[in-house]
């Protein structure tokens, strides 16, 4: 039997509590506020992934046609920055998304299809992680990916589920922000209804510049593709001289009517002055804008409206102003060509 404890034995020592006056004032826990933007959320997520898994480069990139646009990057050696456009077809991610290789390759040299990716000739890549990002409607948006010049231990594959979680959290923030931006775009246009050209009802130059600035920010932040169209009516001066300014005004109004009827509701159409019109086509790649211009040319011809049309697609990281300048130059080249045909 266990001997009974003596009543006279000393109780165990207990640490004395400090007097209340010696305690530090209570400190509230840090406030966990929502992220203010997808940009901030992505930077925090990429930093956390780097801290947990290593890898010199982590990035979120969007695909647009043949471009792979870096939205956010956490780089420690490769020299990759947000806003850069890389060839999508050259990347390891393109092969991963096509199902040709794994989402995590601790040793890239052991995955034959990755070894032959053209990007391997430009960057030293020993290890790779990549997961596809899809929007809520199921459409493919881009990738969350990482590379390192050195192979990594095979055990790192256990972290793939964590990478998936971070990708899903990021795309949730992104989806909410893109939805909010679409509503903001509609609001911007509603607010500028007063800044329209009296003759045509299209946006005037002031309204055009404000909408252009707002879309420029969206392109920079989300890697949006966009296109610009410039339209210059042929022989407006001759019509004014021959038939009077009333006839010239009717020609301008007819052109504005056909522009509005032919182009999409999401396109921004403005009369910049005289016989010059400009169109900003949001979320529009080269093939789409080419189809729009071909349809517009057929419509103008059907209604007897002579016009020279030029277009260009934004090539990241250029600004929309640079895209518009290229579209204007293309329009001028087209105009000179048409004049040459008329003289011959």
C-alpha cells in the first residue's frame, strides 16, 4: 500500500502572482482587416509561399492569347517584375495546363516535356511548381507558379495541397474584385453621360479621356487585353464645300449611328472632333478586333460612308495611350493608301 501522506509535510511550491500594479497594460490582439485589393492579397500570399517552401520566384500570371502577363511577382534572383509579358507557349506552365506534366516537379530534369520547354534556354530552372487558376464561370485565367534554379527534395510534394489552397483564396479575391470593377466600369460610363458630343450622342474628348484613364488602371492591375480603333471619314471637307455643312453634319451623324449599331455595348465610342472617331474595345484580342473592323468596313460600305480605319491591340506593358498612337498611325497609313488608289 502506498503510505499516507503526512499532514505535516510541506505543500508543493506555487509561483507567486505578481501584484496587479506590476502587470503591463493589456494589449488588444492585432486587427485582421480585409485585404484592400487583389494586389495586396497576392503579395502577402506569395511572400508566405516563399517563406514556407522557398523557391526564388513566385508569381501570379494571366494568359491572354500568346502572352503570359505577370500580375504579381515575389522574386529573389530571376529579375521578373509585375507587368512583364512572357511568351505563354514557351513556358512550363503551358505544358502543365495541357496535362503534359505534373503540377510539382522537384527536379525538372526528370520531366522530359519540361526539359524541352523553350524557357529552359533562357532561365535556369531546377524545380517547378504550378497550378492553374480558373474563374467562377470555369474559364481559364492563368497560373500561380514558382521556379528555383536548384532541384528541391521530393518531400516538398506534400505541400501541393497548401499551394492549391492559396491559389483558391487568391482567385476568390480576384473574382470579387473583377466583378466590382465591371460594375465600376458601368458606373463610370453612367456618370459621364453628360460629357457627350451634342451632334452624335457619343462621348466627347473629355469623357473619352476620363474613361481611358480608368481603363488604363484596370489593364495595369489585371493584365486586361484591350484594343483601339481610329476612324477618319473620307472627304468630309469636299462634302461641306459641295453640299453645305448640313450635309457634312448628316454624314458625321450617319457614321456615328453605324458605329454604335455595329460595335458592342462594352466598347467605348467617342467623337474626338471633326471627322475623327475613336473606339476603345475592352477585353478584346487581335482576332476579335480584326473581326470588329471587318464588320465595320462592310457596314460603312453598305451605307455609302467612306472612311479610313486603323486598329491596334495593347501589348503589355505598354500604355493604352501608346496603343492608341499605333492605331492612329495605322489609320493614317490606311488613309494614304486609299488616297493613292483614288488617284490611280
